[in-house]
C-alpha cells in the first residue's frame, strides 16, 4: 500500500484470519497501536481459520487510495 501512495489512514476494512483464538490479544495490541483514535478506525473482522504452512495469521486489507 505504501508503494501505491497509501497509509493506514486509507484502510477501510481489515479481515484478520487467526490460526488460534489465543492470538487475538496480540493482534488487538497491534491494531490499537496502528489505529489509536477509537472514533476513526476502519471496520474489522477477526476469524479463526485453518491457515497454510506455519502461518499464525493472515490479513486481508481493503483500502481506498
């Protein structure tokens, strides 16, 4: 997104796929750091999923540039 001229301010929606539910707290910490303003955060879904290889999480981002 950075190469296309975007920033986290351009994120409209994120889906986070988690291998294990216990990873949710770690993801939330990063989420709050990236989007500290509770009144200006993109939509988000977190879903437990069977991910390939040893991936612990996968993120899908929709941004408006």
